[in-house]
């Protein structure tokens, strides 16, 4: 064992058992110091956690955690060491630390480094600094570019920031309404207040402005009939958002007489124009028709999370199991409970690829994050076929260290 690995060995007496995953007389359970620290944090023992983290050495995750545990003055040294090892969250935290201490040029540098390292929140903060002139000259174009990049990752606050940019700075009220509406749909309450203030200002008689007035009336202000009238006009002018929104009203018969045939035609037109939500809705309209897969894939590839598990289900029905599994995993990574269970079961049974008990246990354990114990029985059924290190790896991947250790302790008895 090299010192760089910083592994803890916890060796216990075991009965020898045969097979690839059986217990061996000379086997040792390996937990890294970082793992032991996470377990100490779970049992609310910060002293033990700090001791394990300090023994972890040049481990970016451990240094990040030490920074989080340190007092304010001690945070930067740990964050900087972690960032130098490629930890994006540490770089972000260092940017935030410098911003709190009013060193805005340093804050911007570290936010930019965090973005380079893949931290999703950093893009939004860079946008804020360019929009407000903190550490750099005001540049709304650069701010917009960073906020759009953040919005593309699903950052709801970036939706709101873009709304504010277009409502009050680069004035484009229809664009402002679009972004505030996106934020409001995601449950960001301040966006609803901004929409109420913005609505009376949407007076320009253009297709885009008319569309957004229709969207607000139909979906936010409880006036679907008035909204439908405006959306019908813009839909006839080939605005994809209007087509998709009016199609939804037609499909449901909300504010307008139900007409599913016209709804399907409008969903298709918007989807063919590149509207990802329209593509998802078009797939729903098509049901079991083979063409639905094309539209689900278009929606999924453009980031519509609801399409991930639906595409997995459809591909599974077509016996395209390898791709189906990839979409179940994508949905599981987004927190979809059904997809977590599907991914776990498929890895356990070898659908869509070889049996992978580490990944199966990972997703069974991850279900606990959603308050679901549905996977525990299945987890019990597979751990006897796994090595201790495999169980530990599943614990690392799921962030469920304590549960993984409980399985190994139970097996050792």
C-alpha cells in the first residue's frame, strides 16, 4: 500500500467462503480516511471527522471538507489546496469567501477557475459580477452569456437573472417574461412577483410579445380563455412557444374547445421547429406509435428531464436495452425515483449490459435519499454476493457510507 492512498484497514476474523465475492480469511476491509470522516459527520462527531480528514493528505474532497469545518480565517488555505487539486466546489467556495471579504478581483478569478473545473454554480456568479461591476467593468453581454450557460444546466436562479437583465437593462420585455416564466415554473417565488409587475408593460404588438401575454394569462394569471385567443394568433404566425402552449390548451380543453387533432398538429409544428417541450408532448400524443421514440429522443437530448425515463421505457419495450439503461441512469442521476429502481434492478439482473452489483447497490441505497426504503430488501438480497470493497464502493457512489458499513458488519457476524 502506498502512503498516497491513505487507506484504513479494518481486518476482522471471517470464515472462508468460496466464489468471486466470498469472504476470505486474509481479506481486509478498506475505507479511505475521507470515507471514515463522512461517517463521523453522519454520526455528528466533528472532532473525529477532522482527525480523519487531516490524515487524508492531498485529497481534494478532504481538503474541501476541512475548509468547511474551519473557522472563517482558516478556510482559504484548505480551499486553495483543494482547488489546486481540481476541486471545483472548493474554487467556488474560495470565490465566495473573497467576495464576502470584498476582494472582488480575487473572487472573480476563483469563480472563473471554478467554472473551468465544471462547477455549475460558478457561471451564475460570474454573470452577477459582470452585471454589477464587481471586480470588473460592467458588461451586460458577458453577464448574459454566463447566465445563459448557467440556465442551460437548469440553474433556476439564472432564469430569474436573465429575466431581470431583459426587464431592466437590455430591455426586451417579451424575453424577460419568458425567463421569469421559466423560473416561476420551477417554483422560484420571486419570479411570480416580477411577472405580475411585468405583465402591464407587455403592450408591444409583436408575435413574441403577444405569445408571452398569452402564456401569462393562460398559465399564470388564471385567464385561459383570454390567453388562448392571443396564443391562437401567434400560433398562426408560427411562433413555436405559442404553438406548443396553445396545443396544450386545445388538448386539455382549457379556455378553448377541446381539439386533439389540432393540438397534435401544433405540437408537431413546434417540435419540427426545434421546441424540446413540444417534442416531448408530441411523443405523448403518439403513444405507442414507433415515431414517438424519435420525439422522445429529441426532447431528452435537449435536456427535458421528464423525457429520460419515458425514453428508457419506450426503448425497453423495443428491446433496445443498452440505450434504455443509459437513459434510466441519466434520469436516476436527476433524482427520478422510478428510474433509480429500474437502474438498480437492471444492473442486478444484467439487462442492458453485464451484471454490476456495485451499481445495483448504489441505486438501491440512493433511493433512501428520497425517503424510499423500496430498495432495502433487494439490497439485502445481493450483498452476500459482493466483496466488502464492492459494498464500500457502492456506499461511496451513493453517499450512503453508514448503510454500506452496516451491511459489511452484518455479514462479518
